[in-house]
C-alpha cells in the first residue's frame, strides 16, 4: 500500500496516472472539493492530503503535521478535517474514471444501454460485519462508470438503490437477485439479467403452483440447458414474470431475466458482467479494511475512496 515517501519523492509520477493537472483542477473545482484554496494550493495537493490520511494511515493531527513539515500547507487538524469531509464527490469521480480506464469497452451491448452494477464491502475495525458498500454502475458501451457511490452497507445489494431509466438492461450479481429490486427495474421500463441460486427468489408457475427450481435442476444432465417461464413474488405482493435459463456445465449457471431474447444473447451479457466482477473481487481483497477507524460518514468515504484510488494507481499495469 502507498506510503508517505511515495507522496514526497514519487508523487508526480503517481498523480499523472490519475489525470493531467488541468483535468484534476477542473474536476475538483466542479465537485466543490476545491472551492477555496486556503492552505491547499492545488487539486494534486488535496489528493495527496487524502492519500496521507487514508492509505498512509495518519490521523487528522498527524496529517496536518505532515502537511506542514513537507510544505504542502499550513493546516490545523480541524482544517484537514474540513478539507477531507468535502472530498468524497470528487474522489468518487476519480475512482469511476480509473475503473472505466481499466475496464475499457467490453463485450456485446447491442443498441440498448447496458448497466453493470457492481459493489464491494468494507468493514470497520470495531465490527465484524461490513459497514460500507461502494456501488458502481458501469456502461460497457461507452467504457465509463456512470455512477459511483459509497453508502452504508445495511440493506445489502439491491437494484432498487440504483437509478433506472426506461430501456436500460441491468446486469446484476447474485446479491441483487431480490424480488423487490427486480420489480422496480421492470416498473421503470427496463430489463434485468441476474444470476440466481435454487432459493434466491420466491418462484411459482403461471398457474400458481410452486416452482421447484432445485428439483428441475437435479433432472438436468451435465452439459444440458433448460429454459423455463416463472413468476417471482415480492414481499409486498408484487409479481415479476421472468425467464429462468440454466446451463449445467463444470460450474452451473442459472440466470433470471425479463428479456425476451435468445438464450445465447443472455449468457453473453452475463459474461460481460463476470469480467467486471473479477476486477472488483481482486480490488476488495487488496483493501486493508481492518484499519478503518473514522466514524464520521464523510471521513469514512474519503478514507475508503483514497484506499481504492491508491490500489488502482499502484496497479496501473492493469493486473489486479
């Protein structure tokens, strides 16, 4: 992980991997992170301050002392606090840009907008359960993260957390396979493709009989494929007509979708999401989440986003 010597002697090389001076200045100003320059002269200096507090493991007081010692700026710990609390929207944008650069444009997308929703969780030192979740929404057609947001982890991964537009195709992971989230996507005029397990959704047939997915899968031979129609019920009484697509291979793949398209097209779309999932899984494993001590929500966001940026910057080779 990043250390203070890199912030002092090799900083320019690191910051160049994030963006040009002009790009950083423009984005910091637009986000409001650098509306005032008292004590901090540039966007690059603000980013370096966030890196000292996050990946380098300094407290607010230690960060202020380090800033004075290195000539970064004459800042009190309160001034550092204010600067870092205003940084999350800007850092979210930088994370989104670096993730988009890494992903590039991948896979088949057709003419409709495709949205890949991915997330990673981070826990606090004082608790065993994950306390924060970073949600990213990626557009493989343009190669851009169109949404990147850090929020409390309570409630888990749900498609109803995201902004859905009519005509979108949403590609989620198994954590998003919840009836209420799928219903919200369909109600917005969009479609979904999500992997499911045998008991992920409350399913029934169109005639109202129980849809025993596990029993149906058990009857499939290895290498076989199946297509079924089903109804997913939500806890609040809504219903979602779905297609269940199954492939029995070395690793079984079971998908639920609202799309009325050939099965190979659906599996191709799911394959796009799997490529992105590999990056997020590796990235999550590299974060030293057990050192998270901040309690203020904005400081937590800065701490986590700075860590993610450090991982992406240091792994600029693309081999996460």
